C-alpha cells in the first residue's frame, strides 16, 4: 500500500531508485526489512540522506520537500514499522516527525 501510494504520486523510477539506494546500505545491521520492504527502504534512505544530500547520485529526481510532505501524510504507516532503521538517526530523533512524535 505504501509503495503503491508513492508510485502513484512520484512514479516507479523514484520508487525503484529508493529501493536500490537502501539496498546499498544493507550490511548486517540495517537488513531486517520487516513486513513492508518499501517502508524500510524509505527509513534507511532518510538515515543515509539518500533522498537529500545524495539524491542525484542515487537517481532520485523528486525534490525531498515533496517526498517529505508525502511521508508526513503516512505517519501511521511509519509508526507501524517492524524492521531495522538507521539506528543513529533513530537515536537522535531523525524519525520522530514521521511517527508522530515531537521533533
């Protein structure tokens, strides 16, 4: 459902680029994707700045501001995540706004 919503809004090529970027960071620490692999990919890409600082290198063309606004529409989906994240980003509160917690 989350991936389909993303594709509907931003297109298949950016969804595939996000998945590919996240898979580049699988290393035994961030590789338990949980029940929704696309949600995991988005969270990993937030942590590793794949959609912001490194978007061009990963072939992600949608401006992060638009992706960010879309993610904010889906806070319940992110709060239900049951896989790994980038633990440093989690520790410093980088995911808080996406799960309905104060920043």
